[in-house]
């Protein structure tokens, strides 16, 4: 009955490696949910006719309804895509048995974050 319990997340000090690992899972989930939403949207469009006047009015109303909400969703998806891409490349480099020293692992995390923010900002400035 007096067995020790496993340490929990609250016991450990957050590190860049653990934080980025959790964030990789979160961005992957966001992208997966976005893909499912896109499938539903495409199904809805195909059932209601892509070229119908009602569909064009619906899309126009959606886009003018809340441009901030649309931009927030776009920002989240773009950020998630870039982060998941760059962190996936980092994992691939690890799979090739490179950059496994702790200082290189941390450095790679900061590079991933930097590239993610720069590419997200550049994409947003280009298209929004």
C-alpha cells in the first residue's frame, strides 16, 4: 500500500525537448482534424452543387462573417503545418543518427521554432 507513485508532469521542470514533443502531437492532431473538416466540407459542397448560386452566397457570407476568425484558423493551420514539417525533419535527422548530443537537440529545437515563426510570418504577409 505504501508503494511510491510514478513522478507526474508536475514534478518535472519543463524542458524544450518535452515541450516540443507535446507540441508536435498537438499540431499533428490539429492537422488531422483539419483534414477531416476539409473532407466534410468537400462532401457538403459536392452534395449541394459546387457552382450553385446558394453555395457562392454561403461562402461569401462565411468569409465576411468574421474575417478575424477565418484569419485565426488560417494562422493556426499554417503554423501547425510548418511546425509539424520542420519538427518532422528534425526527427528524421535523429533517425539517421545525427544531432543526438543534448546541446544539438536543444539547438535543433530552437531552429525549428525560429523557422516555424519566420515561415508562418512570411506566409501571412504574402497571402493575408
